[in-house]
């Protein structure tokens, strides 16, 4: 028995206003004609035009995209392997160390991760650039992927795999034909999570980027240190729009899939 | 003799503890309870029985105060309980899921309601200890709910709801989560505790055997209506409708038309079969469609046609269900009607008289079958 | 063999890119600053053989750690970080709990949408979310404009570049981390427990304090750790919203490294920060494990 009370309604309204109002203001003021960001001087899309003509931002965006795609893909493969190890392998030498290394980056302050990786790259004489950012991002996002995938694997019915073996699958085939399709949603959300983390990251990228590569967050950072700028408002609006579209689409797809599943199950029951 | 029998419902002077007066409950378009009137008396063990969705749980939740009637009144001790919130009612409930607080020990769970009444500490201790003793849980007082077995949890839930000495205890499928063997033992325990405490119990169940075992009266419900409320034996022997006859126990229903004859009626049910005869208090017009309900254990099965019984039919054994103590025979008449007959297995199986495909005679007495309206 | 291959790749990756870097940080924190490349000494020269290794270890000392205790900037920064994180965590709990409660009690068909609305900011750039408050809180910002227009104040308030702005920033950005575990705990709760409490004589409010809140405790604890731990080492929020008086260790480390280029001291700061965080991290892990055991 769930009750809609004034208390619940109020707390939800206030809470979500708090969560969304700042971003809403940002979006509205990205269409402000005025140079002075806090004074409204009429509707204009000129800052979007400025943004598109700004080569430095475009270059940074391109670098960020490359880093995010490569690092999240590698992280997904490694993270899924790590999850399979964690859930399936039972006891092995150094298991505690391994699970410690999987969980530690989740709570590690970014400044420490960034600093330590930078010192490693310098220590082994690796030139800093896109490649080192990819290495750094892969390392911490594979841990996130592994946590997402292991929570799905923990509830995975092992008898499905046993049935596959029983019907003649090799372990590889059983994984490819049975396990992977079933855990695919978790793997995909792991990839998306890794991708966003990489897009978002400022601190670790600042440590590991070096002078030759600049990611979008680093670029944003250097311009907002000086204060609010209308160009950044426009850029933020674009980024928020992309994320919002992605998340809303994903949740609509999930919802439709589950509704269809329900409808099909109901139909099957009525036939029976 | 009348002094010793507990039958307040037959005593016109007795005042009921609970009165449902024309109660209707609707959830949106759905009518869960449809204009029902019912009296429950003090010290009764009253069972609400029916399939899921029949409205029995809604009846109980209205008593507890978690739902309010859309129309009509519910009186407790002559007082309308509608304005009293659940936390102020002298009614306690034992939940189907037990709803034991997982963060509190067994002792604290039982003391929970007493503490709300601001009872003195020593009185609480004494009361909880008494409850623990009553439910044989003394050893588990310090344990948390997840550290005890299902049967023990069930007893904690009972002790907790009884601790406040409510006028009325509601039990929502109290034995549903227990396995069959434990359930039987617990049924007798429940009856025992009910007798000891003298509390009025209202139990909701879908298990007819459970209702028959524990209850002084059973109300059979269907689609928001009480179809029949009576003692277990009356419900079984004199069901008021085909629905009740079919819901309680095993039964064969024969459709036919009634013709008055002597003290009862003759029922014609199939071409080429002799009419059956049954006595009843009800009146049927000549040629009125009727149902004849007959319990399998009242049907004798013999090789020869019995001479002393008016109801005798010949058929072929279609199936035999061996249940250990008894066997149920499904006998098919030439017209295709199947009648069930039960015999006690007093002999060893190898000496069984009848087997598949045997032609046998089924017979029953004039008062064995119940004649019901369409 | 197959299993071995599965384990070895992620294991080796994490050893090389997570554990080894830490050992390097630890080592550099024991080294001395030098005006060369790399800007510290000694360096491990394996080609010099055993003698070189011995010389290397002899060159290590705890000088940087001693330095951290002598300059009160550092321990003040640690204390201030812990205090800011603790206060911010408490504030986040105050804001987050009612939202989680409202979500858990919302009608079933609303809940997936509400859930999505809580997660959505989490996918949005952290930097942008912090940045969005700069325009609101600044002297001529939207909040001051609104308050002045309403006549609530006559002088603009100074909020940006103070600790208040830092608190607002932390509560805002870390709110989903608080809401989600509490919501999960509340949503899992059997509704009949509350009915049982009412049936046994509780009012709504006592039922909340005696049943709902204790049962959501694990969610509250998890949420608090999830906010507290990363907040201690937070850099972006104090750098953007905080002022010169806002002292947080993440910012100190950043400045030590990028501005002063004192790598050994930056490393020592990192080592101490990690030691401080180990306690809450271990407590958090234990809470998670306890919860898993309780469920399983």
C-alpha cells in the first residue's frame, strides 16, 4: 500500500527542482544574446556559431571522443574478463589483492590516481599524450565495468551454461552463444558508463595528458577558471542534450522491451 | 446439553462482537465486497474461506483498519469502528508474511506493541515472558527473526499479535508458508491457544481443510459475496449451492430434473438410466432443473446389485486413485457420466476386489445426496 | 589453461597500472626534490647493479613526511577536508533522504521515471554541473538578482568562493550517490512491516522512527560513505566554487604538483591522504559485505 502524501509530493518536487534548475538556467542562458552572461538581452544562437568556429574546442572534442571510444571498449573487454574471474574462478592466488584492485579505484580520489599514473609514465619514459590518457582511463573504467557485469553475473543461472555444455557446446561456444547474449545488457551499460566516465574526466586527464593532447574537459576547465562564459553555456547545453537524449532513449527502449515481454507472456498464458 | 455446546449464532439473545452491516468495498471500478452482512461472536474461531481474489482479505483488512468500507458499517462491540485508525483499534493482525521486524529480536518484536501502550517495564517483561511460554519460544527470545526457522517465526508473529490481548485477532493465511506436516501440527496448536486465551479469531485462508479443522464457523466467499456461513459439518453435509459443494471436498455433481415423489424428489438425469431419489427440505417444481451433489465416501461400490437401496447404477471402472488409506474409483455410466466412489482400504492392495474395466454397481441411501437448485 | 588466460590479462593490467604506480608514489614520497629531470633524487639505476640498489635505498628518507608535520598548512588542510566532507555528507543526507523516501512511496508506474531522473545528472558532466552553480551564486548571479528583486536583501550576498558554495556544490553533485542506496533499501522494505507497526499501536511518525529508518540504515550508511570518501579528496569543487580560505587537500596536492612542481611533497600528501581514507574505505567494504550476507 503506497500512499501519495503531501510530504512525498513536496520532497520530490523540491528535490528534482534542486537537481534540474541549475542545468535549466544554464540551457536558457546559452541562448542569451548578451556578452554578460547574467543579464538577459534577448534570444540568440550566436554562441553556438562561435563554438562551431572555435578550432581549439573542436580539436579537444575530437581527442576526447577518440580517447573515450578506445578506452571504454578496451575497459569493457578487460572488465568483463575481470568480472568472470571474480564471480566464477573461485579461489586463486592473490584473489584478495585482485578484488582489492578492482574496488579501490572506485573510491580512490582522482588526484591520487592521476598523480600515480603520471609518475609511472614518467618513470618508464612513456611520452604523454592521447595514448597515456587512454591507458589511464581504461584502468579506472574497467573497474566500473567489472562491478556492473559481476552484479549481473551473480544472478546468472549457471544451469543455462551447463545445458549448453550438455548439448555439445565447447566452453567458448557456451560463452558466446549463451552467457554473452544474456549478460549483454550489463556489458552494454558497462561500456556506456566507461564511455561517460572518460568523457567527463578532468583530473586524471590533466595529470596524464601532457602538453601535446588536450581533452574537452581540460579545455572547459581552462576557460571556466576565469568565470562564466556564454560559449561554455552553449557547449554545456549541447553536452546535456546529447546525454539526455541518450539516457531517455535507453530507458524508453528498456521500458518498451519489458512491456512487450509482459504482453507476450500474457498472450502466451491466454493461449494456454 | 444446550449449555455445553458453543453455538452463540443460534442464540437469539447473544450480541455479536463484530457486525458487518451492508458493507460494500470498491477499488475504482472493481467491487471487492458486495453489500455483505455478517455477525461474528465472541470466542469464535471464524474462517473466511475462498479462492484468491474472492474478497476475503479485504474483509480482514477492513477489520484491521487498513481499508475503509465504501458503504455500510462495521461494528465492534456495538461501536462503529470507521473513525478509529488501525493503531488505536483493539484488533491485532498476524500478517501472511509475518511482518516480523528484522532489526529487532524475538523478545523486542513481541514487546513492540506493549511499549506503544506505555505499559510499565515489569508488566511488559511479564507479558512477553508469558507469550514466549505460550508459544514455546523461551529459548529464542534473544534471536533475530532470520536466525529462527519458519515455524518459529510463525509463532513469534502469533505471540506478537496476541501480546496486546486484543478483542479480536486477525490471521491472514497464517500457515501458508509452512510445509504440510508442520501445518497440521500448527493448526492444533492454534486451536489450543485460541481456547486458552479465549480471544476471538478470524482467519483468512484458501485451504478448505485448514478452515474445516480450526474453525467453529466457516464463511465460504466467492466474487465479493459470502455464499454460505455455517459450521464445518453443515457446510460439508448441507452445502447451500453447487459452488460450495464443489469448493469443499470431493463431490460428483449430476445434473437433472426433479419430480416430487413421496417425501423427496425423483431426479431424471440421463436416457436409459433409472431416476435417482433424494430427500431434501427444499421445494422444487415438477420438471425443475436441479443438481444432485454426492460425496464419494457415501457411494458404495459392489459387484452385485444391492437390494436394499433405491439409488443403484451400473458402470465400468475408468480409473483408480490409490491414496493409501482410501481409494477413489472413477466409474463411468453407459451415458458417459462419471461418478466417484470411495472405499477405505481395510485390506491389502493385492486383495483388492475391483480393478480397471470391471463392471460394478454404485449405490447410496435416500438421504446421502444433496439436491441443489440450478 | 583457459581460466588462466582469463585471469592473467586484467590482473597484469591492474598490477602494472594500479599497484606499481602506487609503489612509485610511495618511493618518490621518500625521495628529495632536485632541480633536474625527473625533479627528484635518488633515481633507481638498475644498471649499477646491487651497489646502485643499495645506494638508492640509502637515499630514501621520511624528510617529506616530517616536512608535512612542520608546515601547518598540510594538517590544517587534512582536518579541513575531513570537516568539509563530514558536514557536506550530513547535508546531502538531509536533502537526499526525503527524496529517496518520496521515490520509494511514489506510485509504481512513476518510479522508473523518477529513477531515471535521479540517474540522468550522474551521466551529465561533473564539470558542467559544478560550473552551473558559478552563474547562480556569483555576486551578480541569478540568486542575488532574484533576492534583490524580491527585496529580501539590499546588498548582494557573497556566496561564490566561500565554503557555503563548496557545500552546495558537493550536495548537488553527490546527491544521486546518497539517494540511490537509500531508495534501494526503502524500496526493498516489505510494506506489511509498516502495517504491522500501525496495527501494534504506532502512529505514522513513530512507525517511521522505529521501523522505516532503522531498516534503511544500511542504505544511509552506504550513501554516506559514497559521498564522504570521494569528497575528502575532491579537487574540482573547491577549485571552482571555493575561495582562498577554502582549504582542501585535493587542491593542495594539485598546487604542490602543478604550481610548486614539488613532486616528492605531492607524493607524500597523496600517501597520507590514502592512509586517512583507508579507514572509511574498509568500514564501507565491511558494511557492504554485511549487507550482502544479510540478503544472501
